[in-house]
C-alpha cells in the first residue's frame, strides 16, 4: 500500500487519483473465457467519441493522475487510439497499452511509437497453441500474438508479456516462462485468474488445485535461481490467488483511493468490475470528473472504514486490507458491504472453501468453458 492509499484508508481523507484506466471499448475479436468485462457488455451500445475521451484525459491529468492505461475489450479496435495516446503523452501521462496484440501491425506499432506510447503489454493465453486457441476462441490468434510480440521488440519498445494462469495452463508455466524469455520481454507477469466477469461464470472450470499452485510456485522459484545465476535482474512474482488465501487483498489499494476506470460509455468506476454492483455510477457526460471523484455517492460509499460491518469494523487489520474487495463480497454473498469471504474471519468463508473443494474434485475440459460472447451477453442483459 502506498503512503497515499494508507492515509486515505485510515483517515478517510481523499487524495487525488493516481491511475486512470481508459476502457475505450468492450469490442474485441477474442472470446476469452476469463474476460473481466461485464457479462452484459452487449448492453453498452455507445462509446465516448474522440473529443469526449480527450476531455476525460485533460480532466484526469488536471486532477493529478499520472499513470494511464488504455484497455478494453481490445483498445486497438479504436482507430483514434494514436490520437488519444499522443494527447495523453502531451499532457504528461505515463502511457501503457494493454492489448491482445490483435489489430496490431508494423505500421500501427510505428504510429503508436510516434504518438509517444511508453509501454506495451501483450497478453498470451498459453504456450501450447491448442490451449491458447481454446481459451481465446480463435485458432489463429496465438501465432499472430507471437509475431506482434517480436515486432514490438524489434521496434525497440519496452514490452510486458502477461499470461493469466488458470487450471488449463498453469501446468505449462515452465514453457510459458521459456516463451516469454525467448520473445525478449522486458517484464513478465503471470497473475492468477481473478474471478470476476466471465471468469466468475467459469470459476469451476478455471480455478486450479492446490497441488497445481504448489508446482507453479516451485517452477517460479527455479526460474528465479536460473536467472540470478545468469546475472539477470528479472523480478518474478508469483501471487497466490485469492481463493487460496485466508486474508483478502486491499483491492485497488482501497475503494476510490488511487484508481479510477472510465468505461466505454463514460461511466466512472472505482474498479473495472464495479458495474456488477447494485448501485448507479456517475458518467462523465453528466458530471465533471473531479466532482465524481470527490463528491459522488458512489465513490464515497466505501471510502474510509465507517461503512464496515463486523468482523471488519473492530479488526486490527482493517487498515491493511480495507476489508477486501467489494465486488468479490457482492459476487459471493449478495452484499457489497460484507467482509470479503476470502477472509477466514468472515462468516461466509465456507463459500471459498467450497469453491476450493470443487477445484480439487475431478478434471474439467478446457473446451467446457463458456467463452465471452455476444449471444450469452444478451441473455444476461434480459435477465
Ligand atoms: Fe480484513 Fe475484515 Fe478480515 Fe479483518 S475481518 S482481516 S479487516 S477482511
Ligand atoms: Fe471491484 Fe475489487 S474488483 S472492488
């Protein structure tokens, strides 16, 4: 937790946002079964226009935000991406593109470079092309991603390769790390799948077993030693997933503490998943960003600790983990103000234990996952 977050979490004092995540679109050529976009993404028909995004960037920077991510969906679907990147850079943001790599080609890499983009993060689904195809819903995407990762490096970009781990690819971690190494990535990241959006729908089919996690942790440790022996300074992080912890994470560094997401239609959220919560989020088309951040009911609802229930309310750890994740609490208990059930002190912790037991029982096929798709999204809209 940063000093700023800590201050906000403890005193309820609201500092400026540090991070702006611009989710430019929910459109995407892939169908990842763990997509963090909302299940009813098809209900969001309209996207902010270029001029509106430019205004959002200016407002966020004026408030003090310094880091910015362009994501989606697939942000490369937006033909104005280069314009937005150039403006973000001009305003003084450190800019990061979070992409599948589809929609990228040498010309666009050059255009993004000219626009001043600082950093590209490409996601891979696996090292095994068949697993990658099954998870992304595309037989051709994997080869294209590898080609684009090479092109990004050839253009001299700092590149992060990101591989979300789950029960169908975690056993190939050794090969995944070798692939990241071979592609020349400057940083590697393999977060365990977070169970939001489509991943929550597919949770039973995605959650790894404890044995798989232990093997993956040992693989990471082996690579750490190997790289250190080669004198290479790579930070390899293996973070145990929430469902195998007995304390929750301080999600987003605290609600409305350092992070804000602007969704494709202009809704402003304290995290990328918050649309699932039974509350109304303000929109940049209706209110200035500063007013939304400091004064809106949505951003203030879970700031500080006044909203907490037992056992968080009197817990000594409440300023460290801020009671966990509001979205996870809602998804698992139906109450967004509940203690995150990941916490072993939560009366609902049995839900996490039950999910773990399910993960230990039986094999599940990667082809049994529900891909992110418009048809199902429409069904969720109607519901
Ligand atoms: Fe954190 Fe609440 Fe659990 Fe205490 S009871 S450790 S504050 S989640
Ligand atoms: Fe929304 Fe944690 S993902 S608060």
